C-alpha cells in the first residue's frame, strides 16, 4: 500500500489507521493476512516509525489486528457477533441474578497508563463502583470516559451505564481490548469485597467502541472467581 498523506488537518497516525481499516473492511486485507512492516509503512507514507506504531497499536487494541512476536502483525478474524459488547446488567439478567451497584466515586483524573494513548486528553472521567450480585460484592470496577461526557456528573450511576449512555445517543457496541491476568487483592481491596487479603481475582482490562469505531469507554475490573455457583463471568 503506497499512499500520500492528503489531509493536513487530520493527525498522520489517524490517516494511516483509516487507510488500513478501509482495506480490512473492503476485504483487500483478509483474516490472517500479514501487514507491511513498520519500515515499509514509513516509506509508503513518508512518516516516522512512532506515527506508524501508534496507528497499528490502536488497531490491535480495537481487535482488528494481532501481533505474533518475531513474525509480524496480522489481520484478525473480526466477527461482530463475537465482538458485541454486553453489559454486566445484561449478563446478570441472562443468568437470573439481581445486580446492584455502589458508586464509590466519580472524578476527573489523569488517564491510566494502560489506556492513556487512547484518549484525546490527558484527563478522563473516572467512575469507580462495587458491583454486587444477589447482595454479594463480586466486582470492583473502574470505567474511564472521555472528558466530554460531562452528563455523567449529573446522573444516577448506580444502574446500567450502557443504558444511561444510550439515552445520550451513545452506543457502546463492540469490544476492543480484552486483556486478562490474575491478581491478588490488596488489604484495602479485600475490605471492599469483605474477604481475606490476597484472594486471587481476575484482572480484566477492556475497551468498548461505538458503531463508528470511536472509543466510548475503557474499563478495569477486579472480579472474584471463588464463587462459580453464584455467577459466571464472561469476557
């Protein structure tokens, strides 16, 4: 792919990203196809490697590409059904569970390191909640939103955030990043869950995009896995 940068008002990395995404959507690049190397992209677009890497990083985060160490970057099989983002409210309804949420805080804070490059500003709106299933604390959740979502400060956040977003014509439709690891609860976190310190939990980092491929939110969750009979957690 050889292409000139034509829009001087649009960030260079975004033009590269859109060019790759267009090839994927038009099936010029198919699942399993290998992308050009970063050096080849540099020459094709006459830009820096940092610019190319930012474009590719975002497409990896959004689930369009994946990297194989030592082999390169490839197009990922993209299924809208598989990538559909379901809220915890919907999952609990499907399992016949009662979900409640305790809002611990909402404030403007610096974007966390795991997500800072995804937001257009240095700060984000951070909403921290404890999610309870049938009265049992099951998840410590932090959601990070763009600063323009000021309506969050003026509304009840104890219900479904997805439903609230929908009332403002924001559609959290597709999953992007889906990164999972195992952590142990700190003393402070254990108190919130009312469990012993050091309990192993799922640490989940995720992103959600709308139908226009714009970032709606990023999230960080600590989820208990010691109560499989109470709740089944789906990524």
